[in-house]
C-alpha cells in the first residue's frame, strides 16, 4: 500500500522504461542458450552418422547446418549486446543529471559529501545493465536445462554436472570469505591516501614553502604501503583459490571424458557422445561460474540502487510553486541556525529588516557567525527556528532554481569553472553578450578581462589560465551582478583586492544601490562601510548592534553600546592580489 501513496522515483521510472528491452534481452538469451546445443548435437551426429557411413555429403550437410546456426548465435549475441548498450545509455540519459543535481543539493544544504558517490552509483547501475554481469544472470536459469540434458544422456553425467556446479559455488564463496577481510581494510586506506594526496596538491605552496614535503610524503607512503600490503594479502589468498578453481575445472573435464569413455566401453552410451557430453557438462558449469564471478557486481549494484532510491525519494517534494519575482526587501525574524546536522545553533535570535535597494554591512569578530548568516540568507542552510523573508515570502518557499536568478553571491573562497570568462560570468549558461558586458562594466572588470590573452574568450579552470585570488574575486563579482539580481550577498569580497580593486568594488556597490539592488556585504575593512546604509554587528552568534551606519559607528566609538568582543575594522590598504 505504501508504494501506491508515493510517486515513483526517477530511477523506478527508468527501470519501467527499459523493462521491454530487458524482456527482449531475455528472449534473445533463450534463443542463444538453445543454440548452445548445436555443438554437442553436431558432435553426436558427426560420429554417429557421417563417420560410420563415410558419407561426405552427410558431413558437409551437418557442417553447413552447424555453421548456419552458429552464425545465428553470433548475430543474436551481437544484437543482445547492442540492446544492453542502449539500455545503459537510456539509464544515464534519464537519471544521471537528476542524480547530479539532487546529490549536489544534498551536499551543500545538508553537508552530505555524497555527490561523487551518487555519480559512481549511477555508473555502477548503468554498467551492470549494459555489461557482462547481466548476461550471467540471464544465462544462469539455463543451467538446470543443461543438467537435464546431461541426465538424458546418462544419470551419471547429470550427477557429475550437479557436483561440479556445487563445487564451483563453494569455491567462489570460499574465495569471497578469505579475501574480503584484507580487501575491506585496503579500501579505506587507499581512500585516505588519495584524500591526503589531493589535500597536499591543493596546499602545495604552503607545503613547499615550509619544507613539509618529506613529512607529507612519509605519511602518504605509510598509508599507501599499508593499503598495498593488505591488497596483496587478499590477492594472494584469492589467487590460491582461483588456481584451485582452474584445477577443478580441468579435473571435471577430464573426469567427464573418462566417465564417458568408461560408459562407452560398457556399451551404455555411444562413443559419439564422448566429446558432446564434455561440451554439455562444461556449458552446465559456465553460467554458474559467470554468475559467481559477477556476484560482487550484483551486490554493489543492489547497494548503489538502494542509495540512489534514498537520494531520489524526495525529488518530487522539492518542487516549489513559482512566486513573483522578488524586489529585494529582506527581513530576518527570530532566526536560530547553524550548519545542517549540528545540534547547537551558531546564530541565536537574529532579527533585522532592510528595505529594497539598501546596503547592509555585516561586521564582527572571527567565528561570530557572519558566513553562516550569509548561507542562511541565500536559503542554503534553512533556519532551525525563525524565518528569512524576501518581499514577505519565506526564502524556503521559492523554487531554488528560480530564486537563484534573482540572487548574486560571492563566497569567501571563490572558484571559477572550466570554461571561458564569459561563460563564468553568465553562470555557465549560454552567454548573452549584452548582459556579460553590462555585468563586467558594473563590476569594473572589463579592463582586467581585456588584459587577459583572449579577453572574454580566455579559458579558466582546468587547463586554462591561472588567475590570482584578486582576479577571481573581481570576476566573481561580475558573475554575481549578471542578470540584474534583486539581492546580492558579498562575503569578504575584497579579502584579496588591492587598493584599486577596493575602489572599484565600492563604486560597484554604489551603482547597485542607485539601481535599487539590495546588497549585503560582510567585511572586515572599514572602507566598505562608507557605502552602507545600515550596519549589523554580530558577536558570538547574536546581534550586538543594528541600525544606520552613523548610529552604530557612533555608539562603537563612544562605547555607549554593549561591548563587542574583538571587533576590528581594518583600514583599506594595499594587499596582494
């Protein structure tokens, strides 16, 4: 009853879409497995009809029929493979983008670092349905039919085939049992070593400057060596059992031939059956071997499917009705908030309101909650209690994608994406030259961009031109103002700017105010306060002061307001860009 109350997830919908193709693959598998009887039947007829009668015509006829049927077998195999490749593409087409977007939202709003895992899960499900693993599960049900064929020739062969299948399963389970503990210890160590390597690359300048390369190398080598050691231990144990499996396979083949020869000597079977029964017994074991070899893949796919179902179960609930375009009136009422998953809120009882077109400066000591407040204002981290309203509507009631067109945001750590400068300014959409140039002019970055090798067509990000921190901040400001958003949040937007960059930033804020854009700027530099209409001082997660710029600064200078711990406003000066 529960499943009928909830709409199917995108993953369930795609499985329903590909179901007819999987039915077709099953039919192909039926025909393919029936055609596997061609080889043993050819051998039986060859030695029972052509050889005893010395009939070349019979030989050629049997050969032609066998080749023709084998050609059909090959064609069906090719068609089955192509169908499954298309199934994999369909899975990727229908769910990959949805999974990426949903996992990204979970990562940034709930601080769940699951995005990479979710994409890998899609790859796992796609590869299972489009690879050899699904063949094993399609062919496995035919094992009883092959065994039944062995019984028809002689009960001894049927018993031998059953014994061989059970022994194959036992060896596969033993292989899993002895190798899993070592390999399970190797995996986390490999992950830690990879994380250390990536962190060292991100912080390469500091590591090199402070002579930390030998220490980092030793730490990485210790993790890597231990991981490789555990992997080698698991591989050694697995290798012994794999060798035993190959040995058993050869012994089963020889046992089949020996048993067939004995029964032929005793005249219980025809000598023509000797080679045919060897093929038939081998075919009985082969699907079991393939299924056991792909059992881990099946387990990984089942786990990946479960994780994707959990991730996508609330996709439909995340849709919001489109509201009117906001104008920028911002109010915060009784907000308690912090990072998702943290029980103790960082922000406590935050209350303030600003009119559309106002400029609010937020100042305070480090760890006062300024960046947390910025994330709450843009709807990234929802409040535990209280409300954040934009034009009277709660931010959480807006469709996040629609709201994003009306927001501009410059975080503390600015990253530009792999693409051109114009694509980055246009927020990775198809650049509108008029809007790109307007945003660049407002942010004061046009001359900077024109000084780059290819101007607005200069590629940045992976393999592109390396920009300084100040250059990235200035381009990020142009990206924030692109499309004339109603509300712009700037978190330490001048931390890497020199005096010229600071002047251009202040000029940009003044232009935004003249255009009626609401600006919230978090800063430690006194120069930006000149552009502010109101100032909010945060201290230990609470509002210490809020009012017009002159009122708050006067209170702080005279000491007539409640004391604020270590609030220091830096004078505007030169800094490395």
